C-alpha cells in the first residue's frame, strides 16, 4: 500500500480518472493502527481495480486541510475529482468492502 508523499502525487491520481481510496491516519493514532491491517489487506485484494493509499496527516497537512479532516481515521472514496463517500473513525472490514464495491460500480 502506497503512501501519498506530495500534492503532485495526489493530483496525478485525480487526473488518472481511476477510482481510489485515501486513508488519512497518524502513527500515534490507536484506532488508525487498529484499522491499518484491514486497509492493507483490502489494498492487496483490490489492486488493479481501486487504488487504496494512506495519507499521514502529520506529513501531509495541506491535503488533510483540503479534505477538512478533523478526526482520524478518515477514509475518502474518490473517482476523478468527486468524493463519492467517506467514513470517519474505526470501521469494520465488511463496511469498507461495501464502500469499495460501491466505488467500483460508480467508476464502471
């Protein structure tokens, strides 16, 4: 699972037109660390269909500000320049999977 390292990298994703998921997290955040193995598993599973990336809010403050991230973990489901859905806080694998499947359907 890749991490967003710059605004330019984020802009490339948007311009690619492919659906993607951003997981805003921090290393010090307990719920984020609890969710990370599930997100990494889904990133592998959906590789090629939906790109799932992580965004460290401490390193990418500008991007976190653009998405108005006020609590973490925050997960955004995006196609092009449109946020199709979002989740805040700890969630289940089945809930994440449902949202990713919806994003795939939206992108088709």
